[in-house]
C-alpha cells in the first residue's frame, strides 16, 4: 500500500527500538519504522500497514493512496536539498540575491486568499470610482477656470476697408 506525506523525508516510528542492557543481559530489540522518500512510502507487510493506519499522525502528516488526498500534500512538500542564498559580491559591494526564497501556498490557502480578495474588491472599487469622479470633476473645473475663452465666446470684430470710389 502506498502512503503519501507532506514532508519529503519523513520517518514514522511504529515500534521504538530498545537498546541492549549488558548489566541485565537484555539483547537489543529493533524497532519498526516507515521511511518516506520524496513524500512516498510503499509498504507490503500487512502488520505494518495496520500499524500505519492506526498511527496517531495518520490523516494529518501522511495519507494513503486510496483516500485520494495525496494531491494536497504535493504543493506544500519541500525539496530535500535546502534553499541556498546565493548573493554575488561585485567589487566589494553586496549585489542582488540570485536565488530568492520562494513561498509556496497550499491550495486551501490560495483559495482563501482569492475569496478574501474578491470580497474586498467590490467595496474598494466603489470607493475608488467615487474618488475618481471627484478628481475628474475637480480637474475639469480647474481647466475651465484657467483656459482662455473659446472662439465662439469671443466678440468678433470685423473691420472693413473703406473702398475708394471707382474711377471711370
């Protein structure tokens, strides 16, 4: 049976190991563990599968393939190799970070942020539209005050030349 974890390298302790005690003569007893590699663990032993299904972290830290929930862990799972901050130093000055850290959100978090943004957008849009109308009206009023009069509003004066009488 396949199990999926939200952690890349996760180890589930099903039965703790007991160390040897030379004074009392007790021999060491090995434990039972399930190790996830890249978030997946395949177990064929029925006893171990039953112990995994009854483990206290089942459903929270790891799930089965049959539950169909393995996709929710894929987006939150981090790689095995840790993130390295690589910053170039140019002529003694600290430069730009070449490998900035990327934040990953689960699908639930993305859906929550999307719904919260949609709820906030409508009231903000109304406020912004009202403010824009006020600003446009103020600009139009300022333009009308500062603008020279339009040609249709000017008094047009027409001067004509006096014509001299025609000679015959």
